[in-house]
C-alpha cells in the first residue's frame, strides 16, 4: 500500500477552499452587490447608496435628498434590482444629509401614537399623528406612504429631513431599528 503524502494533499485542500470561497465572495460582490449599488444610486432622490448582504437579507443604506419620495425609492430599488435581490428580503435604511433637532423632537413626540397605530394595524392613525405634527411644529412638513411591506414617513424642515421606514410586521420586543 502506498503512503499518502500530507503536504501535497494539504496544499491541494487549501487551494481548493481558497478558489471556492474566493469565487463565492467575488460573485457576491461583483455579481450582486455592485449591480445593486448601481441600481440604488440611479434612483431619483438617492444621493448615495451602499448594499450589504446577509443570510436572506439585502440591506440598502441610502442617503436621500430632502425632497426624495421614500416609498418610491424603495419600490424602484425593489423593482429594478429584482434579479439581484431574488428571494431575499429587502431592507432600506434611509438617512438624510442633514437633520435637525426640531425634526428629532417632532419624531420623538409622535412615537407613542405611531407605535400604537402600528401595534393595532390602524395605519390611518400614523397619517393623523403626522398631520398633527405639522400643526404642532410649524415649518415641519410630513409625507406618509404605505405598501404591502412597509410604512414610509418623510419629515422635512427647510433643507433638513428625517426618513423612517416602519415594517408592517413589527419587530418583537423592541423599537424599530431605524427610527
């Protein structure tokens, strides 16, 4: 019986693993993330976008223009990036180039009403709460939008903005991660 040589077998195993995992990472980066980056960056209202992939989840971190339509940005990325997203869940993490203390105060003031509306699945309560904010905080304009997946809230005060995406299936035991 021939004696197996450990060194050639080890080198072959290491090279095979490097090629397989390197190819998988290269495909994920250049075949999925980069094309989805281009899709997200081409959407009207997006200043910059960065894609991160996890198991079964595609996170798109976008910096938006204050006048961006948040719901439309989500739908456009989901539609135009469908081949890259596949069966994975799309999660949008929006931010604005500039926010201000008034918007943060207005949002924190409305959190209880928004949380109650989300918990009870009475989404018109969110719109009502946001209309109340516009009256209580002069200069703050609020737009709400909704689809089968999320509720989108866009708050604006001059050149400052705040964007919030609330999943319609609430996260258990905690607040919304992007609020």
